[in-house]
C-alpha cells in the first residue's frame, strides 16, 4: 500500500535521482491539500452511516428494478449486502483520499471484484451509479463545511468508477 510520498520516493529511488522540480511541485501540492484531505475524511467519518443510507435510497429510487423480485438487491440479505458494499467503497475512498494515492483501492477493493460481481450477477452499472451518488453527497457536505478544494474528493470515487466500468468492457 502506497501514499503520495512513498510512491514518489520509490520512483526517484529506483532511478537514483534527487528530488527534482517536478517532484517538489508534486509534494508541495500534496502537502498543501493535506489539511483539506484530513477534514474531508473527518466529515465522511462522522456521517458515514447516513451517507450510505441516503445514497442507497437514491440509488433504489433511480433503479427500482434492483429491489424488485429478480433484482440483485432483492431480499433483505442482498439489500444489506449492497449497502455493505457501498460502505466499503466509502471507507476505502477515505483511505485513498488521505493517502493521495489510489493504490489502496487497487489492492484492497478492485482486485478480483469484477469476477466476484459477475459470478453473483451484481450489476456494475448501478454500482457505479451508487458510487457517484455517494461522491455527490460527500462533496456537498465538504463544500458546506467550507472546504473550497472539493476536487480532491472526486479522485477516489472516480477512480473506482472508472476501473469498475473499464474492467466490465
Ligand atoms: C472491501 C472490499 C470488498 C468488496 C468491494 C466486496 C464486495 C462483495 N460484494 C458481494 C456481494 C454482493 N454485492 C451486492 C451489491 C449490489 N447489488 C446490487 O444490485 C447493487 C447494484 C449493489 C449495491 C450497490 C449484493 C446484492 C451482493 C450479494 C449477492 C448474492 O450473494 O447473491 C461479495 C460476495 C460475498 C458476500 O456476499 O459477502 C463481495 C466479495 N467484498 C469485499 O471484501
């Protein structure tokens, strides 16, 4: 598992280089966004249950077939599994957000996920919609807390979305 700093150092060390202008610029921008990343993680942490619940309701409103007979989230067990997955995505998004690096998502979330979902008939499209809904809710809350740099929030959610969708082609 890597973060913005360790991955940069690994990069430079592998070619025996001192940290050059580009490296220093990258580091500066990571450290400059550090306080906002931590604040955003704190906001998610104290609202996680509500964010997942609200995102689930919105998702099932947008794609009601999911919770009808024959839908993948139909039955209490599968409904709960779906919300649990949403909670995983949200929690790991906070790790990646704080790390400033998406490595943790590859390693702990995305690896093998498509195969699992395909074998269980979990539809990728609506999963992606659910991740995007959580992103929008989080961005609203982060913005409301006075953090201007909400773009940092996009990164982990968009990364998971992109990887899931691309893998499904
Ligand atoms: C931390 C990394 C991690 C992830 C990501 C993860 C996902 C994950 N989701 C699963 C199931 C599932 N995932 C869903 C999710 C959904 N169904 C829908 O219709 C919606 C679109 C969607 C919710 C948004 C459902 C319903 C199941 C149960 C499927 C079944 O057992 O039939 C399973 C199969 C085993 C189980 O049920 O626990 C895994 C491994 N597990 C992990 O350890």
